[in-house]
C-alpha cells in the first residue's frame, strides 16, 4: 500500500517522506522530481511561462502512474496535487494519505529563504508572502483535510516519526 504525503510547499513533505520510506523499507518518489525527469521540463519553467495547466495534466499522469507501481512507495506530492481534478479521490483510493500541516507563519518563515527557486513566490515581500500563503491554505485546506491522517509538521522529530509509524502499522498494515 502506498503512502501519499500531502501539504503546502515548504511543509516538509519530501524530507519527512524520505524518512518515512526509509523507516518502512519503502521506495521514495518525489512527484515533482518524477514529473521533471519524465517530461524533460522544469516545473519552475512551466509556472514562469504561465503553463500551469500543462503542469497539472503532467502531474495527474504522474499521480496515476503511482497507482500502478509494483513497489511500495512513499510519495511526496506537490502542494497543489490534491486540489485538482479528482486527485484526492485517487490518492485516498490507492493508499494512505498524510497531511503534514503547518501554519502560514511557519510556512512563510521556511519559504522566505527559498523563494527565488519558486516563481510564484520570488517577487513577494515577507508580508505579501504571508498573505499569499494564508489565502492559498484557505483554498486548499478542504482538500488537505480529506487525508486519512493529519500531522503537525512543526518540530517533527524522531519520536513523532516513530509514533506515526506505530499508528500506521496498527491501523493500516494488517
């Protein structure tokens, strides 16, 4: 059974997903990296050139691919993956979804340092970034909250990872 890591950009989906995969003996797949590798296009380029619609279609194809993979995967989705088409239904039908939740201020703090790599964020001031994240989270929250598990990503240490793994094993890996 696959595990899908959901959450806003900067929430730690990739970092926590890698640790979770290693602890469970699963393979790890970063959906954005997979899209870039298979399409030959940088996601930042697609967004910078106003081609989000093309990216969302590539993302959906990549998501569907994960449902046919022969190996057990922990998948770090893009921040918007659950919010388009019927992607959240696909995720929940084909694995366990975990929403790694962070508040807007924590996300803004994390993203300020890396905003140059993200076309949607690069020209925003700190206040604009906070407002942008707050609005985006308001729009995306109903999708994220459909996850099987909701975990605060703040201070997610080894003890919390061990607890998450124990709950997954007890409730989902029977």
